[in-house]
C-alpha cells in the first residue's frame, strides 16, 4: 500500500533504572497510533523505540541491587520494557538499546567526526548535577528542599538534592549554534510543537547557550570516548544518537537516506535535549535536523507527575488486565489533549469505557450486525433511494475522515478521535430515529429497511478503518464480522468513507464486554 513517501517516528528511549509505568506507555501508544495511521495512508511508516542504558544513575541502581550494570539492564529490558510493548499492543519496527554494538560503534563514529571537525575541546566544569535527570542544572532549575532535604537545593523535577561536581571533560561547542537554532525555530514554526513548547525553547536559546560537557571521567559505565578511553560519553549525548544509529547512520547509508529525518515524540521534561542539543549536534555533523520535535504533557495522578519514586507510578498491566489494551489506548488518546498535562483517574477510565466504548461504539456495532443477521439473513442489503438522513450519514463519514486526517497531521490525536466519535454518535442517533425494528414489521417498508441497514453498515466500516490505529483488536474483529476483504489495516485510512462493504456479515460478540469489577477492586 506504500505510496513511496516515508514517516519515521520515534519515542524517547526510556531509562531502565526501574520498571515502566503508564506515563511511558502513554508515549508509546501515541507514537504507535501515529505510525499506524501514516502506514494506512500509504506511507512507509517506521516506528523506533528502545532503552537508554548507560550513565551514573544506572550504575548506582545496579550497585544498590547487588549486580553489574549490564546484568541489571539486561534483566529489566527483557522482563519489563520489551513486555510493555505487548501489554499495550505496540507495532514497533525496531527496538534500539544503547548497549547494542550497532549503537555504540556508530555513536563513537559520530563523536569522532565532531572531534575531527573541531567542534569538541577540552575544558573544566563545575556545576550542580542531578543524577536522576543525568543533567547539570541551572540555578533556575533548583528549588528549596523540604522534609528530609530541608536546607538543601533540590532538582525541581525529582525533588532530590543535586551534587556539586568538578571535572575535566570534553565539551561540545554548542554555543556556536545559537543563531542557527533561532533561525531554525523562526523559519520552521512547526519544528517544535506545541506552541507552548516552541515558546519555551526559543526563550531558552535567546537567553544564551553554554557549551555542553559531553564526557564523564568519574565512572566508566558508558561508551568510551574514542580518542580518550579515560572518559565515557555523557549519557544524553550518547542517547540522542540512537535516532540515527538505528536508522542506519554509519553503517547503512541507503536506509538512513530513506528514513531520515524523523518526528520525535518526547515528554516535555526532556524537550530541551531534543529541541536544542540534538539539532545543534546534527548541524555540527552536517546532518539534516529532525522533521519535528513534539513535547507532550505529563500524566498526573493526584495532581503530581507520574513517578515511581513518589509512589504515583501505575503499571500498565493494572489497567490492561481489567480493561484490555484497546481500552488503555483509547482512553489515553481521547481523554487527554495531546501536548497538555492530563490527570488520570480510575473513575474516569471506567466511565469512559462504559459510556464511549461499551455503550457507544461496541453496542452500535452489535446492534447493526444483529439486525442484518435478523432481518436480512446476514446478507448486507443494497441501498435504495437515499433520504436526507441517509445522505447526512454519508456526508458525516467523509467529513470526519478528512477532519481526523488533518488533526493527525498536526499530531492532535485527541482531536482526531473526537472527530471520529461524531460519526459514532450520529450513527447511534440515526438508528434510533429510523427504527429498523419497526420498519421490519411491514413488507411495504422493505426497501427503506435495507437502505437504513446498508447505510449503517457503511458507517460501521468507515469507523472500523478510522479507529484501527487506536483500537486495533476491536476493529480487526469488527472488520471480519462485516465481511471486509483483507485486513482492516490494509485499508486506506484517508478514504475510509469510501468503503462500500462486503456481502455478508457474521456474528459479533461484544467488542467491549461489561466489566463487573468495581474501580476499588481494580486498584486494590
């Protein structure tokens, strides 16, 4: 189905000092939905995710757990991070680990190229370092500690004390790229999105850029600096390079030319790394900057950012074991405006599952297919003369297809789903008003009955295609029940409204069964 164009999208590579929570899964699902959507538009879509496994935090965590860093990351990747992808049904094309040889070798090539080109020099640096962020902090990034940390300066993100470090390091001449970065932001307003993120980045760069310390000599868990093995590469400088090493940089020029540049989906707390440091690194290397950097908001629980250290982390399986992966995916893409902070609650999840998925979409699908089976012996009838009500459904199907596609182009996943749900609601209202059960009682209304059912089936087919990137399991089941040819994922999503149906429907079990367990039982 590929039309020759490509869409390369990445998640951040996640730091494996602990197991994943729903904040990580949220990012994975968003990138996966976008990748699936573009694939169904006929583009060569490629989704990269993975794990960041070097740095001081990993070393300390492994030591605290009585193991080596490599044993620690190997165990967590295999038992927690890769299984996360199955838990929330991620169809990634690649999984990169920063301990992979393909990454380490080609990251070293990149670093050597910058060194040979005069973009790296030797210097000394003293500053406040947050091990949790793996980042030197500016005074504005620190707050006064409370409780056991009262009287100390703590990281505003992790609420833990920073460390004063003084090291002889290698530095990247990032300050030399300030003007080029400003030109990038101003000439390409969509490079950093949403708008609030763009404004933050511009203000940060205009306030002045310092050169970046890109090596550490106080520990050895990392990629060795190729010309000085007494230093290891700064974990962020190492990690950012995954986006090109996985895509072929240094070892597969044809693949790299086909895929790059990428769209990066990141949390807003790591926006500056991706929108400032990363493009500066690429500029220095003479490589095209990313297509876009999108900083989404945080998931909040009880008003606080999702965090294992603050005991607000929720494992994705706590949700999927009860509600299923489709409901997880739908809820977080629909309930939260992508790009803004959003609060999670079990009550809202349960309410949306029942009202929107079970009663809204699922019940619609069950009713329509049951009526085709009951009144037409499973054969999808042809439409007769269309009334204004029928034409309105067809017009809505086209309108929401176009609106959803336009929203996806802006990465506004929540808006795309809201548009699609207009068709769900309109079809439910259409069936209520047309009363096919009443039409079936009089043979004189046979043509009208068949037209109503044909219109409803067409609408369902459109919904199956439009919703397949978000709820892939339910839509695959629905598509099969509608007698659609091939897989639903093979259908062009940008022309979903053109679907005219198969010839027969089969039976359909409830797509979203009623959940008897209470919210309290779910979280208990």
